[in-house]
């Protein structure tokens, strides 16, 4: 009977714990951690994100990526904030409300007033990126993911992922900023 109980624990319960085991990743390299994460990820569209150059590992906020994936392709609508149509500030506001329980509001310039400016090199998942496009004022806001990639609502293509090094975005980049987010953000 005792052996059966141990067998059941090994066979059924430990795999359920998966990445939640505190010692799971302690002795393996970052490459092994990433490939292990890939096999057991709960991120919707994992293949889509990696194909677009977004680096994921066990430390990424799966709730954030799942939410972003659900918004990809949503059409642009000035002053919109739903999946029927959204603009850049509406998109960022909804993500922050749903993932971090932080209320943002107004346009890109208003949101910029709420952030602590940071250097581009210090960008982390969930930080905000601001652009001055065809204006002398902040006219666009986006959400940073990883590896120079960000997600935003564009007028021509709706919600999509782009790269900060693309000439267009490189040219109009203005600043980056961070809003203090709750410490616990990676709850699946």
C-alpha cells in the first residue's frame, strides 16, 4: 500500500506541480530553462510570440502574454477601448487594468505624466514606450514585451507587434516609462 501511494505521488501529483516546484530550475542553464518552459507553457500563441522574436522564459508574465494574444488583430478605432475597436491609449489602459489592476486614463500624453521615465536600455516587460509621430507632442503609446519588441494599436493594422529598431519607430521614439506594478504579477 505504501509503495502504491509513492507511485501515485510520483506519477500524478509531481507533474501537476510542474514549474511551481521551488527547486525545479535551480540547477539548469538558461537555455534548458527556456526550452523546458516552451514545452510546458500556458501562453496562448507561444509559437506566434517566439516567431516574432519575443524571448520567453519561466519568469515572463503569462497572464500578460495571454491577454495580449487575445487583442492581436483588433481593429483601430479612435478613442476605442474594447475588442471591437481600440486606440493606442485605450489598449494600454485595458492591459494595465486587466493585468496589473492599475487605472490609467486619457491619451498618450496623459499616460506619460503618470510614469517614471527610464532609459531605453532598461526596458522591462510591461513598461510603456512613447512616440512623437508627426507632432511635437506625445501622440502614441505602446507596451514593451521583450527583446526590443512591443505591442500597440496602429491606425493601419490594429493591434500588432513591432520592433523598436525598425526605422520608423526608431525615428519617432521619444521616451520610455515605468509605472510601479504590484510585486505579484505572474499568476496563471
